[in-house]
C-alpha cells in the first residue's frame, strides 16, 4: 500500500468516525475515559464514577450506550440526549424505556432547552436479561430514582410490541401498551 493510499484510507476512517459521532470500538468504554462535559450553564463537570460500575447493567451500558450517552449519562448536548434526569428513562410506565431499547427512538425531543432530532437504533438483539439490567441501571443511577425492571417485564413488553416495525417517536411512547 502506498503512502498516498494509506493516508486516504486513514482520512476516510477519521471522516466516518467524526460523522457518526458514536463509539469506535475501544473508545469511551469506561467511566475513566469519558470526556469532560460542558454544562449549558457554563460549568465544566468531569464524569463521575458510579457506585455500581461493576454491575451487569453497567457492563451493558458501557458496551452499548456510553459511546453516545456518555458514562456520566449527560449525553452530548445537541447530539445525544442525556439519560440522567430523562423523563423517558424514568417514566412511571416502565415499558417506555424498554420499548425504546427494543425498537429505537426517532424524531424531535427537547431536553434542558436543547433540541435533539436524531435516531437511536433498536437494541432488540440484546437478551431480556441484558435489557432489564441496562434499563434498571439507567433508571436508578445518576440523579434517576425509578423502579427496577425484570427480565419477565422485558419479555412481556417484547411480546406485546413484536409487531412494531419502526422506531418509536416521543408521542407514540405516551400511549400505554
């Protein structure tokens, strides 16, 4: 491979990595390598390690979610919404975050005055146990204080939403199962 081809390949790789904004295997895999987050209020907050960082839910979160939503749960303003304090993550109807993980989320949402209009891919390939672990982790960490989810809950929601073929919108999630 010539130097020119190598540089072209490297440039293409960097472009794709920049445009996707998500994780490249090996980056942002743990709380320690989470970048500093710029608070819209103007304060800089370093990522805080979580007390349950070795839990099964933390493991799934770090593998699947942290690349976009960050280990701190603060997301990336304007790109990826925060899960810390998220009304969708902590919804009284616990099927809401499970439906998001199973089928994805698309369309405009506004959080803390910032507009997000992207698409979260579905993670329905995760097992019921993995989904229960990660949703419970998100619902009970940072400033979130919501109830746990069981694998049986996930299995029931998966069965009820099996015919749902597209990512949910925030409006659709307001409809109970």
